[in-house]
C-alpha cells in the first residue's frame, strides 16, 4: 500500500526554516516591485528575455484562470503556437500529453522554478501526478526549439518553464468548485497570509479532482497540495515549497482499433477477460496508482543594483504501481511453478519507487550593456523497478516479499552554463550561451544487457538581435543540442545519442494595439530518436534512430485589439518534417514524413467583453493530418481535425463577505466534432485515442 505521508525529513527541514524566518524578521517596508524582482531571480537563469533571439510565448496566471476548471496543464496550453495535445480519457483529465513542433513530452525540457521535472529514465512528464498544479502557477514560458540553456534533460522540441505563485503582500483566500460532464468535479481551497511583519508569508492550496472520463471506466481520483513559506527583505528572498499529489486512475492507455472505433468509440479493453459462460468482464482494479512529493528550498539574493544570485536545493519522492489482471498467464514467466497447470489467471503489480535530489544555482551581473548569467545544476536519480504477484487462480501460496523482477537504476546529471547578452550598439545586441552537460546512467534489468553509459555534451548557442525601432525587433540564432537515449530505447536495442542543429530567424512587432511575431526555423537532426508508432509490452512508445532528418517551418503569432470590446490572438505553424533516406528493417524507404508531425497547426482566441465583468471567448484549434508511423502507410494516416470551444467568465464585486465572485464556464467541442488526437500502430493496424464530443465545465470561485 502506498504511504500518503510526506517524508519526515522534509517536514523537519521546512519547519526549521519557518521558525528561522520568523526569528530574523525585522521591521522594514517592502514594495510590490521589489517582491516581483526577487521572485523573478528564481527563474531568470532558465527563461528567455525580450531581446533573447529565440521563439517563445509567455502565459500569465490571469490567462490560465478562466479555463482552469480541472483539465490538465497540457490542455490549458493547447492554443499556443505549434502545440498539439491529447487526453487518454478523452476529456482532458487524468493522463494527458503535449507535443511541440512534432516533438513529444520526452523531448520537452520541463522545469518548475528552474528545478528539473522530467522523469530521469523515461524523460517524460506526468502531470497527472500533480493535479490542479495550474492553480499554483504564477506564469509559464514555452520556448520552442532548443531555446536557451536550462537545467535537466536537453530540449529537443521545446522547453517549458513554470514559476509557482509569487509572494503576496495582502492576505487573501479563495474557494473554487467546478462541475461538468462525465461527473467531473474539482474542489480547490487556496490561502495566503500576506506579508506578516513585512517579511514573512505563508500560502497554500489543497485540491481534489474526480472524473469518470469520456472513455469507458477511464476514471480519475486525484488529490494534490501546495504549501509555500517565504522570508523577504529588501535584498533577500527565501522560499520553502512543499507540493505533490496522489493519483488513482483506471487504465485507459490501450486505445481502440479502427473497427471498434466506428461502432463503439468509448470502448476500453483494459482489464478485459471472459467468464466461464464466455461473457466479457472487466477487472475492477485495473488501475495506475502513484504519488509524488516535491520539496524545494530557494534563496534569491540581490547584492547590488547590478548583481544577484539564486540557489536551490530540491528533493522528490515518488512511488506507486499499476495493477494488471492477466488471463491465462504463463506461470513460468513470473518465476512460478504449479503442480497441476502451467497457466493461470493472475494479478500483478509493477512498482516504481524513486528518489530525485540535487541543487541548482546561478549568478547574474547586469549593467547598461552586459547581462551575464553563470549557472548550473547537479542532480541524482535513484530508481527501483520491481514486480509483485497479488494473487492467482491456482492454489499457490505466494510469498508477500516475492518479486518476479527487481531492477535498480542510477542517473547523475550535471550541467554548467554561461549566458551573455551584450549590447554592441544602441540597436544591435549579441547573445552567447555555452553549456556543458555530463550524464552517467547505470541500470540493470534492461535488455539486452546491463546499461552503463557516460555522456559529455557541449551545447553552444549564439545569436544577434537588431532593434529597427521601438516597435520592431529582428533576430537570428543558432543552437546545438545533444540528448541521451531513455530507458525504453535501451530495452528496444542499442540506441545512439542524438544531435540537433537549430537555426532560428525571427521578427517581433510590439505596439499598444497590435503584437506580431514571426519565426522561421530549421532543425537538422543526426540520429534523431523518432517514434516508430509502435508500443512495447507495457505501453511505452518505441523509438529508433533516424540517421538524418529535419524540421523546417514558420510560426506566426499575433494579438490584436479590434475595438474597445474585441480582441483576437491567432497563430499558425506551417512545417515540413522529414526523415531523409530512412532505413527500416535494413531497407532504404526514401524521404518520408516524421511520425506525429502535422504540417499545419493553427489556433485562435477571439474575446468579446461587452461589459467590464463579462468576457466571452471563442477558441479554435486546427491540427493537420499526420502519420502514426514513418513509412506513410495509408492505415497510419490520422485525419486532420478542427475543434471549437466557448469560454465565459463573469466577475461580481460584492460589498460584503466576499471580495470577488467569479463564474467561469467552458464548453469544449461546441460543434460536437468526432475526432482522434492521437494513436499508435499494432503491426499494420492503427489504434486510436478518441476525444469527447460536446462537453462542459462550470466553476464558481469565491474570493475573500
């Protein structure tokens, strides 16, 4: 059974820090600008700035709020350029996925306050482990392409940087309750003490999300929390954060074959078996059950007007399992022997128990011409993979301590980087970024042999920014990136590390009523680990090296004020994504499209505000056709789709009891479009992940 207790050492450390903060507090006044500046020191080392020559989008807390009704972070970012999202359960709750420029989540570097979040072995990000995390996010930055140097795994499609809630000067709280289709409901309680004695703040959140899901039995039972304490004076900010979650989801990752999709699009084969009369039944506990707890300790120091530092310690504890019913399982495969039979029904649990800890640090010197950042990180991962048998249909006596496999893995990741922005003239700026990354990975139980790999990656980046005038800026940049294979790659064969040369050329226009950015990119890969479209026996995507491949495209993003009451924010991405002279089973199949890489992705948010308290937004998303494998077989083609959503927000400012009452509504897929956002190939047969038709969520937030 999974323990729900937060690690004792973390509690002791956090409590000690809080007491220390109170003891050293002095009587000083702190203004909002100071609070914001010190908060931003936490993330500056890993974020792009206005004059950084890369393609990026910023999303504020306010922009997330109206649609933050229980769906996961990838779904909330669905309308950014080059982004494609999907949901296993079909309604955005539970397991969700995101791709940027055709690159999946294992190739998107994710940091929270500069601390790496990607799983060290799979490289994936599992937002289901931190449900409702968007309610504790201050801002999000999505950098497309290699971007600037960051901590953790290399960015091969994008990097996603999240900053958690900033220090609040005023005490406040809010209660949010959401209800919607498929019996989806979310309950959130947030609070902050505001600055006590002008120095000390405590804040927190607890959340619960439940949903039956669009797909049969794709139920989610999600709990999460977020606790923050902060000490602040004129030049110092110390933050201690404790956050995490527990998830229990019925498995819905099998997908559905093409024929069944036509007749029964919500069918879920997970847990299926047949009784003695030949009737199909479903195992009731075919679940994924995992918990993850994070501790972060941050220290930001402003020494002078020009010099500041940031340092952090972090620790993550995760453990859990997924449970499977196996009909007519071969007992010898599990190290079991019975006298009367070689096959039996059994229930097994595959466990993962891991620890991830380390430090991040940076120093920043800035004057009128120079903006220099020196930084780095050191992180270690300790993982334990093991399997247990819960019961069988035989009379075997099972040892509770028996493990039919028991594997260990260790990974150490160290990064050092130097970034500089230098203003050569009043109009021309130079950007330079040098990063060295060292990776050591040691794992047993990985076929075909014990893995012990050491990598040393040097990743230089450079660019120029030219300010034509106060409203128009042009830039050009080059970035080199390397990335190591993940655990599944080693299980599937002998993979090579991959390399990327990323060339970006862009222009930004910024005026009061019109903002426009256009970015042309060419990403040239060597030995790119491309998704084959197939899955292994536990559902992990199988990848293989493509010796030469590229992504060439243009991204255009705008924000326009069309009048006093109407705004629009369209974007479109047009691209070509190709494997060159691809080898499949030793045969050259020529130049083909890279799997899961649509050539067109477009979105728009049209917002009408007839009166100050009311906002009505019409949201549109189009994703072009794509292939589920790399040989462009007709059965592997996923059709294009377009989806329309309607989002409403109305705020009431009462004179008593509550400071604010906000009513939010979201109607997803207003036109009831039948569409598929993701899939995979089983041999030559496609399997799909259908998404829900028209569905709704409505929420009420009481602020006090």
